[in-house]
C-alpha cells in the first residue's frame, strides 16, 4: 500500500505564481522533517490524526503547535522549522510548495504569515474541498504546466475563501504595478545587454527609487533577478536541447550594469 507520493513541477517560466513540488504522506509514528529551511512557501493540510509543528517566528522565538485533522500549517521561505508525527496517532497530510510575485499577498489574504502559520477552514466540508484540490496536483501531475499553474490559482482562491481568519489587505500600491512592468520588460529583453537605468526609464522611475522598490516587492535586486532569469533559461536549454555546454553558458555572460 502506497504511503507517500511526491511530484515535481517541470517548468521554471512562471513568475506570478508557480508550484515547485506537491504530494502526500501517511507518516509513521514520530516521523519528523527538519530542522530545515525552505526556499519557497510550503503549505501542509492534515487529512487525519495529529502531529506537532515547531516554528521559528520572525523574532527568532520557537513556537509549538499541536495540530490535528482539518488544520493546515505554513512554512515560509528562510524560516527554520521542524514538524513531527504523533507517537500514537501519526498524521497523514497533503502538501504543496509554491512561490511567485503574488504568493505572499494570497497567503496574507488567507490570514497566513510566518508569525501566524496555522490554517483553519470555516467548516469540515470546506476543509474536505481544499484537500480534494490539493490531491488533484498529485493525481494529475502529467498535465501541462499551464494547467497546473491554473490549478494553483484555484487552490489559492479556495485557501482564501475557506479560511476562518481571512483578511482584507487593501488594494495594491502603484509601485507594485511599476515593478510588474519592469519584470515583464526584463523577461522580454534578458538575452541582450541591459542596464538598471534602461529598465527604470522604461517604468518612468528614478534609478535609486526603482532599485529600492524592486527589492521591496521582489525580495531581490534587479541584477539578481536578471541573473536568475538567465540561469533559468540556461537550465531549460540544457534540459530541452542538445546545444554544447559552452554555447549555453555564453547565454548567461551578459552583464547587467
């Protein structure tokens, strides 16, 4: 009888939102994971039984949470965490790891962040619907990348809609729209020489202001973002073409000034 299932998302070209891996597990008693630090958001929903989460808050304090069926928990990027199944009644859970420009906003709307990692749906029935949505990823991992990204949007919509502590975080700030424009511009022009001045000028923003706001919204500098785009493209070319390594490596050699 299968006790564990994991699938990886094959495409790196989605920035607004994208899954990384998803699956489910029926844990053995005291089965644990961690201490570990994730690079992306990781959300678990408990299908049955119980376990413990040990989570570092933003001020470094460790909080313990006793969790059971029909509850979920969030692990944020860069956060130290440990979770373990109960000794007598070990949990079964389903999970999805994801990230993207709109991930944090969606999670905040669902009432989730590093200092508030526990999710409770409004009802058992809505929790069952959320479980079903999360299982869909594992059951249809062979679907196209666009299909799976669309399902991730539906999952996040239900995560917000079914949340017992959803919140209104207000309208997006004008600076967010400028940064979205900058991201699209970089995506369309990363294969040639770019400058921060050029991208800032495209957005009609001062270079220093643009660089500061870009990092606030994206969590990295424009230069770091461009390097990531080029490396992603290189990885995709290595996976999908027979080009020599030297030819592919040359694609990432342009400097962003």
